[in-house]
C-alpha cells in the first residue's frame, strides 16, 4: 500500500538527527571545511547518537535495526547539516556493514565491538581509483591468491582517512571477480598520501597505494561479485540521500536569503526569476528524494535495486549541482564568498560523479 | 504506516486492466482520430459507455484510492491522451460538483453517469475566457439572479472547454461554468453553476484546431441569457469581499480545490504520454540491438544510453511526485503545493522526453508512420492546461515563500 | 579583419528577401501547412527574385554570384517567413548546385537553364534514409557499376517532391565511397510514396524507393566522397540558417504577444519569468546565427568547415527547439492552437536531428 | 566592409603572444596563489610591471581594436583569471576615467601606468555596497562639497572592490568611487570620484575569502571623511532629477558606459577560463585515446563526444557574441544590449562547461592535483560580477521589449 510518510519511529529519528545537524553540525561546517577535518567534538557527539551502532548486529552490541529507508532519512538530515561531516560520522558503516554482512565470526568479533565502544572509531572503504575512466565494476587493483594468502596491488583514491582509523575495506579484483578485503591501516606495503580536493574538505581522504600487500585469506570477506555490486548500489543510494540533504540545505538558505535581501526596495524573492528558481529547486529536490526512497525501499524488500540506484544517483547528481549552483546565483556576490554556505554546498556536490561509495547503508 | 512504494493488489489489477484497455481499444484508433480531428471516436466512446465504465468493478480489491485513479489516467493516456479526454465521464465537471456541491446536487447531476444503457454523456468545466487566461479574478461571464423565476442568468463566452462539445450537446451531460455574481468583489464574486446540456441560451461556437490531442473536443461556448435554476449554483451565493481563498466560501474554494484534485490526474496523464514514448523508444532500441547499460560508468555510456537513463529518472520522479500528491488526498492532507509540484514537473518532463524521443528516432520519429510524433504533440498540452508551467511554478513559489498572491504575481 | 556587418549588397538582398517573406510567405504559411504544399503563386513569385539563379553559373544564364554567407542570410530571412516554404522555393538549389559543381557540360546544359526559365522548376536531393540509426556518411543505398551503367538500389526518405519536379539527385555508396547521381523522376525502378510528417508539411516529401534503377555512367556526378561530405556540410549550414530564421520568427511573435497579452492588469512581458525567457531566446538565437555565419565564412574561404558545420547545426537544433517550445509556453493556451504560429514553428524544427540536406548553399 | 571572421595580423600576433605569457608566467604559479589566498603574486606582478606591459608594443600591427583586447583577456584568463585580475593596470578604474573623464583627468590619473620603472600600481572601481547589491540607485556613500577647501568629502563603505587592496595602498594608483551628491535625486545624484591610493580617510578593511579567483584582492573599503580635490570628480557636478541614463549627464552615463566596455572583456575572460578547461579535457581525452568524431551521426556519439561537441559550440557562441559586442565599439555603435548578451551567455556557458569538465574527469577532476577544479571555481565569478546573470538578462529583456526599468524590475 503506497505511503509517503515515515513511520512514527522514523519520524522520531529524523527529528533527533535534524536537531543534531542543526545544533551541532551546521555551526561547525565552515570550520571543518577550512581545517580539513571535522572537529573531534562533533564526531564524538554524533557517535553518542549511535546511528551506525543501531544498525549493527545485536550479537556484537548493536541495535540490529538495519533499514535502508531509515538510513537514507538519516543521511539526508546529517548532510543537511554538512555533507563532509555527515560522511565522517557515518564512516564506521563503511567498515561495519561489510564486516557485519560478509565477515567471519572472528572478524566480526575483532572489529564490530570496536566501532561501538565509548568513543568514536572511524571506518573506511577503498573503492574509487584515480583514473578519469575508472569503472567501479572493473577495478585495476588486483588480489592474487598465493597459497593461504592474497597479494594486493593497486592505487585507490577518495579513501576516507579520519583520525583514529584502524581498518580499511579494500575492493579489488581477484579470480572470482570483485572481492573485498579488510586491511589494518598499518599493514606493510600500504601507503597513503593526503588528498587535496575542491570540496568535501571536512572529510579527510587519501590516495591509497597497495604494493604487494600480503594478507591472510581470512581477511577476504565472503562477499561475492554480486554482493559487492549490491554494496555499490547501497552506497549510491546512501550518497544520493546525502546529496538530497545538501541540496535541501542550499535551497533553504537561499530561500531565506531571498526573503531578506532587498533590491529596489523589495525582497528579491518577489522577483519571478528568483522565486521560480526556488520553486524549481523545491520540486527537483522532492523528486530526487522520492527516487532515493523508492530505491531504498527496494533494498529493504531485498530486491535488485541496481537500476533504481542508478536513477536516484544520477538524478541527485544533476539536481544537487543545479540547486547548489542556483543558490550561489540567488546570493549573487555573496554566493561567491566563503562566509556564506552556497559555495560550500556547490563544492561538496561538484564531484558527485565519482563519489560512489563514500558512505553505505 | 510507513514509507512504502508497493502498490496494493487493486492498484496492480487496475494497472493491468487499463493497460489492456489502452492496447485493445485506444491504440488501434489512435492515429485515425488524430487525423480525423474533432470527429467523435465512436469505437472508443461506445466501448467506454457500454462496457469500459463497468468493466473493472468486478475486479475490485483494496486500492490506493486517488493513486489508483492516477494509475488509470496514466495507463489510458499511455493509450491515447486525446481519446482519454473524450471519455464519456463527468470529468472536471464531476470533480467540481463533488468538491463544492451538496449531496442532492451530486445525486442530481452525477447519477446519469452511473445508469446503464442510454447514450454517452459528458461532464465538463468552463473557466477560461478569451481575455482572462489563467487569471480567475478577470472572469467576465456574469450570473444575475432573477428573483421572480429564481433562476440565474448567465452571459459571457468561454474558451478551452475540454469535452465542451459533448457536454453541451448530449442530453443528460452538464458543464460547470464559472461566472461572477458581483464583479466588484473580484474573486469573491466568482461562483460556479451547473448548466445542463442543450440548455437554451448556451451555444456551441466550435472546437479549436490544436497541435495535439486532436480527438479531444476543446470547445468555445457562448452564454446568451442562459437561465439555470438556483439549485444549480455550487456553494453559497454569499459574496465575501475578502479573497475567498482565505475564507470559508466553499464556492470559490471548492472550485479551486478541484485543481488540487485534478492536477495530480493531469500529471498522471502526462506521465502516461511520456511513458508511451519512452517504452516505444526502449523497445525500438532493443529491436536495433542497442542495450541500455545501467551499470556502465558514466564515462562509458553512449549519448543514447545516458538520454534514456535520464528520461527514465525524470519520468519516475514525475510519477512519484504525482503519487505523493494523490496519496495526500487519501490521507486527507492539503496537497495544493504537492499537486502543483507534480503538475509542473510532469508537464515539463514529458514535453522534453517526447521531444527527445522524436530526435533520437530521427527520420522515423518525425514521420506519421509511427505514433511518436503524435505523442510529442499530445504531451505538450500537459505543460499548458490546468495551469501552465508558469502558473504552477507561481503556486509552488508562493507556498514555499509563504507569500500571498499580492506579493508574487 | 573581424566584421559583423553584412556588406551593402548583402544588406540590400536581406531587405528584399525579408520584405518578400513578410508580404508573400508569412501570410500563406498556415495555408501551406494545412494544404501540404506551398501555394503555386508564392513559389512563382519567389522564382522571380532569382535567389537560386543568382548563384548559378553565368555560362548557363545564372548570376554566377555563389556565396555561402549570402546564402545563409537569404535562408534565414525566407525561413523567418516560413521554413517549409523557404525550403520549397530554395529547392532548385538541391539540383542546381550539385550539377553546377560536379555535372558534365552536357548535363549542365540539360538541367541548369531549365531551373532559370520563366517559371519555377523545383529540384530535389535524396540523402536521408528511413532508419533511426541512419548515418549520412554510410548510406545503404548502393550504386553498382555494370559496364557503362550503374544499378541503384535502396530507400530514401524526406525527399522534397514538389509539383513539376523533373530530376532528383540521389546519394548512394559505390565502390569509390559516396557518389551522387542525377535521375529523371520518371526513370524505371524509381517509385515514391508521399510522406506524412509532424512538421514541414508545407514542403511535400516522399519516401523514394530505388529498385534496380539502371542509369548511364554519365548520370553520375564527378563529385568525390570528399566532395559529397562538403556538400553535406553546406546542407547543414544552410539548414541551420533556416533554423535560426524559424527561431527568430518564434521569438518575435511571442515577444509581441507577451507585450499585448495582459493578466492581472499587466502585460505578461512585465513578468520576469516571461521577460527572461524572451531574453534568453534573443541571446541564443544571436549566438547560433554567429556560429552559422562563421561556418559559412569558412566555406567561402574554401576551408574545411565540417567541424564548424557540426557545431552550428547541433547548436541551432538545440536553440530552435528551446525557442519554439518557449514561444508556445509564452502563448499559453493559445500556443497550443493552430491559429497561432508557435506550434507550427515547433513542429517544423522538431525533426531537425535528421533534416540534414533539405537545402543547400 | 562585410561579414568577416578572419582575425587581423595584429590580433593573431596578440593571441600568440599572450598565450605564451599565460604559459610562461601564469600557469606555473596558478596553483600556488590559489592556495596562498590574497598573497601578492610577486612573480606575476613584477613580470607584468617590468616587462609584460611593454612586451607586445614592438609587435604592433593592424589589430581588431576592442576585439584584440578581448583576445588578450581570453588568453591571459586561459592562463589564470585570478592573476589576470591582479595585473597592475588601471583596469575598471581606467575605463571609468577614459569614458567619463576629461583629457586632463586622463593624463593626470593614467600616465603613471605608462611610465617605465617605479613600483607596480593598480586602478580599481568601487561601486557595490553592503546593502546595495546591483542596485546603483541604492548607493549610500555620500560626497559632500566643501566650498571652502573646494574638496569633495566621501563617507561610506564599499565591498567587492576588485584590485582594491593594490589600488588603495600602492602609491600612484587610484580607485574610482561611486557616491551620491544628492540622495533625493536617486540615480541622478550619483557621481564617480577618483581617490588616489593612500588618501587619508580611505581605509582598507580587508579582502574577501572566495570560492575562486583567490589570487584576486576583492577588497572592502571604508571612507571616513575622505577628502578629494574637486578636480577628481568625473563628469559634471550638476544633478538631474530625471533618470540620468536618459539625459546627457556624462557622469552617470559615462559610469554606466564603462559596463558596456567592460562586459565584453569580462565575457572574454570567462571564455578564457572555459577554454582552459575544454582544452585540457580534449588533450586528456586524446591521451586516453578517446576520439571526438565530429562527423559521426548523433545517434552513434558517446555521451562524452556529445558533451565535448556541445561545450565547443557553447563556448564558440559565447566567444562570437563577445567579439560582436567588442567590434561594435570599434564601429562606434551602442552595444549595451550586445554587451549584456555576451556577458550573460559567457558567464553561464563557462560555468556549465567547467562543471561538466570536472564531472567527466571524475576523481582526477575533483582533485587539486590538476587545475580543472580551480577553473570551475574561477569560472563561476563570471556568472556573478559585472552584473549577475539575472541583471544582464534584465538588461537584455528591457532592450528587446523596449521597456523602461520602471516597467521591468
């Protein structure tokens, strides 16, 4: 039965997360963008909400309530506060969800409790590679079986690398297709170089080089090629939700600015060119959000969501860019100044085409 | 109660049923009545009157209410939007009566549409005037009350009246006419009146020659001392000087409310036309051995693949916005904003989708050997009637800015 | 030395042609669209102007003043009146230019004078084929050498077929690549079926079927594969000019309508949504025109204009569709009625993607 | 005299020369001064002051006048738009003096920029105010005449003053400040005044942190009883109550005229940034073995091929509109409409082109290892300053509709 209203529990979660985004995240988003990392305080505070923990298995101390719909609702609200910080506070899921879904019991016991301890421990997933023609389904990073071990070689980029990171999930191609490995950050042969990028600066990322990294077969998750494709779908849908949240933030601040800012003695919001631009923003944002919800609902029903994920991701990419660019326009000269939010929103979504799995559900 | 995109059993049955109807009874005569503009599409009208309107009842199952109605509109307009608008139903006239009429009025004017047998009849709504455009307050058609005979006397001209030929000439049908009973009161003076078919003083001037939906009778009607009994007034005769959309005047508000109900349907109609084009394009591409790779990296896609994927996303966004607006009516929520969002998005999306499809198909897309060129012409109406793109943007803008109409025109 | 002003002679031609388009073509454009052919009177009247004759060789009674720039100026003005009628009155060029450029003396003597006689004689060129994936450079229509003759087989579409047509130029692939043949309309094995299309109805066209059409080698023009590619460039540039003219007509009528039409007591042109739409139309039309001029200038300098032709053609296709669709929007309900021009303009440019060589320079 | 797209010899030499300058002196420090925001780019400034400004003179040949100036702007902004805006030149201040000043004033204020040796100096124009935005009539900075000392006393605050740091602090430079000598007269009271660098009462508050063009000093300046001799007023001191843009007042009109001269240059700057991105993309694609087939049928193109071809068309359209507006100045034609057309088109086109380029290049496009992401940030300014996209649409709309500003705001 068609229904567009979040359940009571979901509504409560939205309310809580929105309040957090408004009171804790939004006020420090500029600081994080200039500093190149999120303030530790906000990350810890978010950790207390247990947003990721709540979706991890009860067996290891989690809430055991994994829901893609709830996940996208949370991602949108957090990203409404700030996309970079949202991805940072959700990063434990980059490690936790794959391990929970495809990790051996011992691996789960080794890793999951650590993600749900008293203080925040980030996670990371290395998917994207630094090539203009990178194809997420055909990584050039390889994993060669060598007896009871694997040998990993390749270069990854846009790998979240937050303070205190212990493990990173690396996607590579082995003889069975796509495969995922859990590596300790300190493992021999793994080196990192901090990345400078246009946006998402508040989320520190690295270029990750793997030269003959030797890991035991137990480090390989049981995820099949198909499983990892589904993981990519989950990532795209989650990221799309974050894009919707960013676009919504940009829409709201520019709407408010347009009502305050006066020219020729009238608020610029009374000019059709501005008013209609805002109207289109609102329409497109709602449209993209519904695509995201539909894709998430498909995930929760256990259906193949590849196509819906692609539609939601691509649509959000277009909408987020148009909306944030439009917000800069609405602000006029001030839109170009780092004192106001639109330029930050624009930078944060400009790389959407290659963000892929910067967050998971 | 939580977010859910699964259609109910009844909705799925409806979808399947009306898709079949579209295939069996609309597509076969689609081109015929595009070429034979204004001719009554008897095959279709007779089918609907004699069978179609009853055909689904036995299949009844829990539906999604207004969403299911949108599904019907989408499937039938996937068949042919022009023929859909020519269906013998109360249409917008019915919506007006339901929204603003009393129980007696509903019974009096609508029951004929439920009776078996007889000849096909239509309902319609007449709002637009040669000078008024989308500006309801500028309506010049007048309604004067004759206290002696207790009748309202209508005078004026209406244009762009969809189904106006059928509704004005087939006995038993009716047209809801917007007129002012007090010009000085602006919108406050505007009321709607039910005028039965063939009422003396109502004259059918003719039908418009249009870009598309040529099977649809878009009529011009003249009212020359056209008398209707006072019972045919929908809502109260009281005139409020304040903008009635702010007051409880069920007359104008009710009339306006019909848009909140009809816009999602129009959006669904648009979606149907757009889907007709997109479905055909995808089938044709398959026939040509062109595959759409949803999992290929953006940088490896062909121009056509990206076009198709974008068109699918745009169409689905429009459809979901439409379903949301319709679902809100089920839930009894005010959907004025969401209905305009759906209408604005769907109208624009399918205009672009159908134009793009013609381009991609090249010479064959431009030829009348296929229906693609017709779908492009039909689709455009959705960007125009029931409030143009601009009108709906205006409504959305006022709502999101919380501006009264005076602040944003 | 950069200059954006037509020369004095060109200015005079524009003035004359514009007056003709305004007084003779525009008034009958709707009639032609409903009738499926241009009124004979307007075609004859256009013939008197000698627009095509003026560009044909002096040796055969022409003006010998072939100029791509002048050609696009004329095409824009005529199409401003009506695109279908413009293509009809310019159709002699479809036969005359290829014959003048690549025909033997005898062929020129046989054909050219006829195009410059007292009364109008149309021409035609068969290029496009009825396939969605038609590639103008790889026609499936073939010409097989058979002794001193050629055997032509294939199907063409969107072939102009006006009253009184005597010869049609057919583009086919022979063993040397693209080749052009001049065929008498009555030749054995050539059959036609009138086309119904969305727009350009005022220009009657046919689907042309060639089944084992046997012609003497002398019917083959000397045009090389490269020559015909250049012919295609000339066609695209000419057509782009016609597209610019159509878009300009749509812009002008909707601008005027917007100044007359009132809602809420004010002309709709005073609303930014309408005014800015009109402004964008004006900007895009001028931009497209300059691309067309630049491409034409390259032709006149004898340079390879393939790239510029493509840019001009594609840009005009986008602009013409956006502008004519926008004009329908400006007219609102009236834009959907065949009583007003925008819907005609929209239909006329909607097939632009495959018009290719419906006219030449 | 006829339509001609061939550049003159001098223009071609200029193109080649400034392209070399961009390659040798701008690109190498482009990233450095993007990261070191507001730091004086000494390599570039010193080069320009000591060599650059004289380097081309010996190559003099017949040029295309203003078109050639646009070519310089395009090439140098292909190098780096931020550094271009930091060039020690009279810039917009110079344009104002040339347009509205007397021969003496031109000599007095501009000559220092032509003298050899000395230290680098800048010219600038200060119009925008915290509350005014693009609304010139709302300017609140006042200029009062002190009859005793025959000086104008300026009071107010200016923001978004490009090159404002250099022009206000390097002796010999100057800023043209817009101020009103009669608030009640609206635009009629607005005059422009030349304020020499380091004039007492003019204070540099600071520079804006921006999305892009970070090498450019976008200054905020406060004027606190800042006194300038009466000779520094550009144009007449007479106040016309009528909208001066309709009268002969060279003061305001001249000030406005500077936009007609500067907008084509801004459009050319935009084109340069957009071309930097497009050139790089095409080179990168070539390195990757991706070919752009200009002769492939639309339906066979890859998404990237179509993107590139469309970007080329958009960029070229912007460039030609720019050249036309500049050429009109050579021809002494009023180019107010065409200048705004070029500005509006170029600003929007390059915003989209650079954003698209970032997308196509994926992770590498988003990284600061390349300049592509910087070009996207730099390009956006062209959609905003010298009149936003919307302001230029407004100007174009008024002109094509023949509406006075009162009818279309």
